[in-house]
C-alpha cells in the first residue's frame, strides 16, 4: 500500500508549489547548489547562460538555469541545520512525491546537492582562503536524531570516540553529536586535488557553540582546545560551520548525493579573519559549477 501524505504533513500552496520554497516540481533540476545568503543566489546564477525560473519566499531564493549545458537549481537556505531540514525535505518532496496523488513516485530521482559556504578553520593547515570539502561532518545540532535509520548511516565508533574525548558521555547538558559521511563519489568529483578533505563540525550557533565568548561565559572554556586536539584514525577536525551535518545526513537517508564546500574566512587557531571574502568566493562558486 502506497503511503499517502496529508496536507498537514506536506503543505502545497494553491499555485502547486511547495510550502516554504514556493518552488514547483517541474522547476527543480537534478543538480542543486545550496548557499546560505539569499544574495549569493544572484552571484551563482550570474554564471548561467539562461534562467527558466526565479522565485523568492522569506530567506529562500531559488533560480533554475543552465550552466555549460548542465541544468542547475540554486537555492538559498539561510543559516542553520533547522533550515536545511526544511529545504532538503521540500526538495526531496518536489523530486519524489507526486503532488497530485500525494504519494511517492514509482521512480525515485537522486539529486546531487553541493552546499557552498564559509567557515572557520581549526588547524594550522586550514588558513584563511583554504577551500575545504566536508568528507565527514560532526553534527552538534541533533537534527538527525529525530529520524529513523540514523544509526545505520552514522559512524558510531567515531561518535563514541569523540564523546569520550570531549568528556560528554553521560552529561545530559552536553550535545548528542552524530558523525556522518558525505557522498564519497561527489567528494572526489568536487574536491579533486586542490581542496582539503575535511572533518567539519556543524554547530547550532555561531557564538557559544563555536567557542566564541562575548558577555556570557562558556560552559567549557576548553571546548575548542579539545576539538582541535581530537584525532581519530589519523583524522583531525578541520573547520566549524552550521549546515554540513544535516545536509549529509538527510541526503544519505533520502538517497541523494551531497557534500559541503566552504572557504575559510577565519582561522580560530591563528585568530585571524577576512571580512572581505565576498570578492573572492566567486572562485569557489565557479569551481563547483564546473565540477557538479
């Protein structure tokens, strides 16, 4: 028996578009680029030879067009794993649920999704300007813990090692992190030989969760020091950002290919930052467009 998705679970607007994104099924390409900043959609789409649709709703700005013969959709997500939950579930619905019958389509589509963003480097070999492709992500957000099948797709041994290293085992106030691999084929295609293949921590905030202290003291002042020192089978944590774990985890559960690539705009170890990064991130955008 086919599963039926009632209107309370899958909200479809009167014009036939999905609730938050306001995108219609026929507008979605198989290749998808995600960006956080709605303004960055125009920068990505400026490289398209043509545009077939453009729609904006809240922080979600979407353009579908063609780049060197490839049909690509670019979507802004805003900041955080909570927004990735909205975007990935709605993209998957557009691809794999029939909006007329509200049932799963007999033939499933696999999307290729690459998030382009910025991050903070955590190692001496990830200085400002480095491109990092997140081969693994450690999610501090807890999002994947709400979905069935979470244990089957996560690296449980690395999770345990990380919890023990941080001293979070049995601490009810600590995060419940999950470790998830990005799609290996997509990582190879995007990262090639000129990006660092990283282990990325996706946090639930920009300040305290990333060890930044302003007026409120941190629960663990040594958090970042511990993170920088963690090593597992030769892997070190390379960077902080806020979306990669949810993207990789949800995509794995849904059967899509996904990874995140970021440009380092601050190195927390060296305490340096580049606020003028917007003039150089176009290099990363063009690289991803060429390789996706």
